[in-house]
C-alpha cells in the first residue's frame, strides 16, 4: 500500500490569494480524512508576516476533528516553529530544507549547510519529545535560482537526513521541473543512500510532468507520495511555481495501476468541488471536472 499525504491545507493554501480562517482550514483537513486520507499536513508554523495564509496554525490544530488514526502534521523550519508545533500536541512534524544555496537564501535566509544542521536538530528534538519527523529535501529536480541540480548532491543530503534519524525522506520537485528519468534516478539513488528509510516524492505539476514522475518514482521504489486536493498549491518563494499534483487525479492513476491507497475517489472529487466553492475560483486539478471513468 502506498502512503499518501495530502498537503492541501498547508502547501495548497499557502500561495492562494484567498486566505481561509483557521476553522475553515481545519474543516478542509477533516473532509480529507473523511475521504480516506490517513495523513494530512494541516499547518505551517512560520511567522505570519512571511506567509499570511498560514496564520493561526495553533487554532487550526485545536479545531481539527477527532479522526481516529489520522496522522495530522505541521511544517516546521526552525526550533521556534517546532516548539509551537509540539505545544499543540501534534504527533508528527515535517521539516524541510533546500539542497541549493540560492533557494536557501530566498526561502529561509540561510545556507544549505546551516539549514541541514537546523533540520538535524529539529529531528533530534522531535524524537526527544516522542514525535515523528519527516524531512523533505526541496529543489531536488531543479532550482529557480541555481539551475540544474547534481543528483549526487541530492543523494548526499538523503544520507545526511537518514543519519540525522529522519523517519522518512521526501524528494521535492519544488518548481515542477522534473522528468521521469530524473525521478527514477533520484529515487533509486536515495534508496541506496538510505536503505533503511522510506523514500517518497513531493511533486508539483508546473510543467505537466508531475503524474508521470509519480509513476516513475513508484516503479523505482518510492513508497510515499505527497499531493494536494484539487492540485492547489505553489511556493511563495519560487517564481512561477504552480500547484502540486492533485490528490484525486493521483488516486485515479493509482487505481489504474492497481495500487492500494485507502482513499474514496468519489469523496475526494466532492471535496475538490466544495473547495472550489469556498475559494471562489477554479482549481487546477482535472478529475473533479471530468469525473471518474467509468462514471
């Protein structure tokens, strides 16, 4: 069974012009859980001046429904963010850093070396508090500032993250520049660099290759995939970066591949349609408009 995490309430909404209140973001998370998602990234513990759409992270967590075995998680980029997340009672945090200095400066005002060290400290502190910690490596497929990224550099940081104790490691195509051969190589290299750690992909569909990359990554051995309901998303610090792969479109693909995922496709389509109404604009995903086949 493939592990799916819907990042819509966080990555999906962080770049949207419509700012939803915490209670509405918690409602979205609850609807996703009701559609079968067992993992949902619900908030980002960053300063609201940097990402206003993520203000009120604590309120989002407080308003989450009781959803049994669903793993709610939050993004943290530094120790202050981790302390905020831990205070809410979340049992899983997602730390992230880019593998390129250009993006590290633009996104976190730091260097790759400093961000890697900070992330290792976050993982250690999270584990000390009894909380799981995922590490996402940004810009693995390409950087808007530094250009092409050496796959060996990505594998090096996979090894560093594994050595730091990350419970799982995701390779992010932050600007949607990747192609299937890249996905194949990066996943295989990551599995070689961290053979005991689950490896996954966080894909954007900026150049319409996200789903092909997901398929290639699965074939290469990835066992985790991030996606965003309706294809909503984009990074505020990556020029022209558009949405993530859409959760319901990905699930349709997984159904066609015979891959077990545990989600209710019809309910995911209903969540996308609902979210379009809440936001007041069309979402980039396709399946919720085309409908499943056969209907």
